[in-house]
């Protein structure tokens, strides 16, 4: 991956005709080659560099411009637009590659003494500003790239647990586990870029969450490096030994320290799979069907519902764009032993039929499955063509789902229309629980005169609508800097101060990802 | 319930012949009538009483000896032995009955200013010293009895959530929910005594945890009263909005404040049920069968495995006591719609058979189900007869289960044998997870010359064995004061200090259940 462009360069995608029509008359906006960006000299002193080199070895740190640019910010649309414009002012001063947990602890302790901010880096795929700390008052920023912590430390086949180092990419972890007959079952949209430590630090949720659970539900143990030493948690799957402190570290986004390994639940690699498509007349009808599966079962491994607009786009029929409803597409996928796949598929299909669904066969299901990691590849050609494209997501109770969807859609549409660039707003449900579900919005609009400002206003309107509806500001993207205000509103001042008290204890000098989350 | 004796006085149990043989020649040890205990005058000043009366009304607080004794300590064997001996030195000085959340906040704020320790009280059934704070340096102790917070505030039938006030007894909550067609499905051994707030504050787990989950898994939202105000958490079932702070409050045992209500998952009241008994040749064989159900399914609603000794006792055949193995009893119970019960029972029975089990039909299952809350009633007649009886529990990974069971059994047996009172140690598995399971030990021995000291030594030996095996010090009893040292060892010094930092923030004067947990 060579930012700002997503994924494997060999898989660069052409803009499909349907999407190209959105671009209108806009001129191309390809942006600068990131390798040509020249950064101001690193703010880091030679003394700091020497101190860190003494820990990791001189060959495991660099202040080369290319490396610094490649560790700059994440993959939100504002991040992409800024880097395309040659703006890399948030580049770290130094990139450091520790070799093990103890080196991470040493680096954090050294940076605390040296007043240097530290940003943990695994895949660098944050879409919420999680990699752009507020380093005001610090003597430089280190990007702590964990790529050398890339081993499976242990597999306990009896207990079905694997201990994974934080720098393992999701794809590499899955490959190594499959070689032993296991799967993690975690496939977020960022799968081709993200890493294990990032999954844990941001409470990632994958497309197969109905079958395998969210990443925070898979983690049974973790090791955290802090400037003051090591915290190791998780003696058993569940316990009544006080608060579940694992849940205090999961989602902490690097502000308490750096997660260096996690012990996660694994499952036998599935022998079979079937992915079906279903059509529902309306989003409401489809949501009721998903709710029945979530509450009374059986849950497929993957279950998703696209609204009318997203369904029309997915069907790639330009005539449908903005037109009348062609219904709502549901994807229901089943993985496991052949018998179990058959049983669950039969039972779930009976529920979906009873709830008003029409079976579309496996073709739409397989099309979704095989294309499911292609979405991020579309962003670059859309931006090249002058089309603003961004996603945001939330989660709420079933009883509040439709009100929330309407409020967020209206907020985004109203804001971008006021900016003179009326958007297309699509929505899907991709994660279901007994009591509620996620909503994931995709927004597409032609560039106006100031796409960054236009999107900033729309995002603020969406955040306000989410909080006004009593929903959570994020289901799986995390907080970073972009959701910080809404997050503080969500948890309230006393809880926020409690988190700050924890940080003041584990990171008294405030060098761990400052300005993120809290 | 009239402590120290358990439960409904009308259901007082005679000691069965098998158990009575344990008592040997010991003289009766009935203990004093708690109503005859005269306490030293309350340490609380009139000014404090007047201040709290101004909040709750004079009719909602008392310093009568009977009320104070009834709020003294919990139901561990040491607690019972001390109260039977007329020792109520840990009695609170005042019992206060707030009427709503705001009154709880006011009481906590007032007690913080007045330097008065506060012990939250719902059922008072702690078996780990959770109700006996260390009030050194405080100007008295208030027992904050939440019994007036006894309503279901809201039922969201679409999202299947109910908001329950903390003072509701488990039995009352279940009755109110059943009237509306719902169940909580939470049936701990303390069911006849415990309350909702206690379930949450101690991470209770019920006998149907395989089907309905642990209490901490049911809670989706909660309201905490602290001396500094209110913390309200839980906007959605799951979220990536930072650490899951609900999990910081669950299990906090009153040291951050008082949980006044929880929003919990509810399920349709089951239409049908079947409980089967199964026999396995050995504990190891039975555990493997349970592991297969936990990992590959289907999970029954209730699944338990007794070891050879407990099985022999359960079969109530005195000839078996201490004799050769009669095998190990498994209880597998299924609840739900009739079709679903049949399907899960058929599939689970096939697994149990394949794993070497012999079906015993529904008689042992029904016997367990109908007698399942009778256990605690046996403690009083056993103590009356001079028989030491206590339980303890832990949880670990499947790969460590048998080593842990052997180590704990040996530790207890060795310690009590050295004290001259060789015990009978029984064990069962009653909660299973994909990666591990709980172990629950019941210890019975004749009184020696100092039962409190003998048990104290045995308990320390058991705690050390649990920690040496890397297991958690408690699966569902909690920490209180009795597990504090082992708990601190389990989470390590940095995590402990982080918890203390949270407490220092929410309860800066340290009046909330001091000496408990941290």
C-alpha cells in the first residue's frame, strides 16, 4: 500500500460508468505524487534519535521523507485530500520499528523522559484521525511501526486460542492460522491494510461479525506496553474478578500505551460456505427480518441489508440512480461444516421468506463475497474524477433504527445541498445484535469549491444528528480526533475524567497518542 | 430471609442422613438468636442522622439493632460462624433506604462531606466479604439498602431490553417480567436472596448461563451514582466509542459508587423445557463432552458436570461416600420454543452420546432442576451439626482445567487434613465458554477446635493454588475483602493503580465501600 492510494497497485480500479456520471464536468484531480513531497527537516534532535537507535538498532529507525509521508495520517477522505494536495505537515519526525515488547516499553519510557509523542502504527488505516496526534508542546513525534512484531506466539488448540503479535497484518494472521486449520474470522473493510494491534485498539468489527463476533469479543487476553511498564490482562474467558480491564484497554486507541499482543479466540477453518441474495420491498421490512434472525436465530455468518439507494448502486444499473426503488438487497452468508451450513441456511431462509423476502439465489451473494474488499479501491478514481466520497457509521437500538437513519440522511443531505453539492446518501446494516444494529452510510457528491470544508460541515451535522438520536458516535471506526467532541458528549464529563485519570496514571507525561480520544 | 439463616424459614431443611454422618459425635452448634444481639451504640452522630434524614425522610432510616444486625456482613461460612457466635462488630451504624437515584447521589455526596463510609446493599448475599468495609478512619458506616428502588422502569419490546432498578430482588424482577411474557434467565444459587444491583456490581453468573449468558453479558446500559454525580453509560449494544466503560463499572463492587439501575437484555419466557441426566465414566471424559458442546454447539440452556465425589453425594447414596466412582453426572437442560428445544436436545444428545455419555433420562435432570435452590438451605443444619461447609470457585482455560482441579483439591485437602479435619472436596463445572470453564468446589469437614482458623488456612491454600495455576481467583463470587490479595496478584500493580486512580476521581474522599476490591 502506497498512500494515499489504497491497496495493491496491481488492483487499481477503473471508475464504473454509473459512478462516473456523478463526476459531471469536473476536471481531473489526481493530486501530487507522495514521493515528491519534501518535508521540513525532522524536529527530532540527534540526541533523541541516538537514544532510540540504542534501543532498536540504527537500522530500525528512519527519518527519510518517503517513510515519514507513508506514516502520515490515515485514510479518511480529508486525510486523502490533504496528502493529494501535497500537505504532509502531520508527518512524524521519525519512524521506529521495535523488535519486541520489551523494546516498546523502553521506547515509551525513553519518549516520556524526552517529551516525544508516540503514535502506534500497524496498518495505518484509521478513518477518524487516529494517527494524527496533537503534538503541541512535545519535542517531536515518533511513529511506532509494529511491523516487526509479526508472529503467532502460541496456539492453544484445546482452548482454541492464539496469541498474535500486534504488528501482524490481518491477512498474514489469517494465512498463518489457515495453515494450521484455523481461522480468526475477522474481515473488516480495511482487511487488506489493517493489523492486529489496530483491530484491538479501535474495536474493529468485521463483515462476518454475526458468525465470528467483533474483534473486541474475540480478545481474551492482551499485553499493553506503557511508559511505566507492562500491563498483562486476561486469565480466563470470563471472570468476576473486578471490572473487566481488558475492556478498558480495547478501544483505548494508543492513549494508555501500545498493545503488543492479544490472545484471541480461533475457530476451525470453515469447510463450506454459501452466500445468498434476498430482496425485500423496503428497508423497514428488511430490518424486521434481520431483527428476527438476531433475536430468535439462526444467525448467518454474514448478514447485511442495503437500503434502496445502495441496492440500486450495487445492482450497477445507472437507470436506477436516484430513481424509484428496486427494493432492498440482503446478503446472507453461511460458513462452517457442510451439514451445519445446510441446517442454518434452511432455517434462516425460512425466517427470511416468512418476513417477506424473495430469494435471489447465490449469484448476488457470491458477487458480494468476491467483491467485498473492492470498495476502498473505488475511492481513488472517484477522488481523481472530482467526486467526494466518504463513509460514516453508528449503532443504536432496533427501536430507534429508522428514526436514526432518517435523521442522519437528512442531516448530510441538508448540509451538502446547502453547500451547493447535493449528495447521494446510501445506507446499510452490516452488524446485528439482539438489541440493535449498526448503520453504515456512504456519501457521494461532486466536488464543490471547497470539498474539505463542505464535508466538514456535513460530518458535523451527521455527528449532531447521531448524538441527538441517542446513538453511539461509532460502531467500528473508533474516535480518533474526528469524533472526540461527540464521544465526550456520549460518555459524559465524569466518565471522561475517569479515563483521563487512568491515562495520567499509565502515561503521566502524556506522550501516548496525545489529543486522540480524550 | 433472617440472617444468618438462609431463605424462607418455612423451607428449613433437615439434614439428610448421608450428610449427618459427617457430623460425627460433635455437639450441636446452633448459635445465638440474632435478635438477642445487643450492639454498641451507633458511632453515628445525631448531626449525620439528621442530615441523611433530611434527604430520605426520617421514616427511611434506622439505627435499630435488629436492622443493623440484618445488614451485617454476608453469607460466607466465616460470616455465618461469627454471627452465630453473637459477633456483629461489623454492623453498620445506620441503615438508610433511599427512594430514587437522586437521593442516592445526595446521600453519597453528604457522606463524602461527613466522612461516613457507605456500603450498598441489595440482597446482602456476598460470600466474599463484600459487605464488610474497612471503615478505619471513617466516622461511621451507613448501609445503603436499595429495596425501595424496586421497579421496572421501562420495557423496550422491540429491542428486547428492560430497565430494572437496582433494589429489585431477582425473584421479583423475574415475576414482573414473566407477567409481560419475558424472562431475564438469570438464576444464580443466591436467587432467593440477591438483587439486581448486586448481580451487576459483582458480575453474577446464573445456572442458565450457557443459554442466557452471564449477568455482565446481559447489561447494555447502567446508571451509577457517585459522590461527584451521575455516570450514565450504554447508548447501544456494542460500540467502538473508546473503552467499554460499562465493563469498568460492572464488577466494581460499590467502590466507585452505587449502581442504581441497569438496562438488561430480556428474552421471551420459554414455552417448553426438558432437563436430562447423563453419566460419564470420568470427569475428564465429561469435561471433553462439555468442551465439544461449548466449542461446536449446540449449547444447552443449562450444562453442568459433577465430579465423582459430588455425583455420589448427589445420588444420596451413603454407601458411595468416599467409595469407588459411580461415574460423573451431567445435567443438560433445554428451554425455549418446543421445536427449538427438540432440535437442540437431539443435536446435543448426539454429541454427548458420541463423547461417551450414557443417557439417564429426565429423572435426574428434573431432580436437579426442582432442587436447584435447595443447596443453601443445607448450610444451616450442617453448621448446626458441627460440620464446616463452604464453597469456592474459579475459572480457567480448557487446557488447564484438570491441572487446576487437582491443585485446588490437593491444597484444600492438605490444609484441612493438617488441621486434623480431613475434608470431603467435591467439584463441578457449571459455566462453559469456547475457551474454558468454571470449577466450583464444595468443601465439607467436621469442625475442629477452631473452624474459622482451619478454614482460613484452607482458603489461603486454595487461593494460592488458583493463582499458581494462572487461573482467575473468581468466576462469579467476586472479590470483596476475602479475595483482595489474590486479585491484586491477578491484575498486577499497574492495573491496580489505574483502578485506584478511577476511584480517586469518582470518590475522592474514599467513602464508597472502603477496603473492598482495591
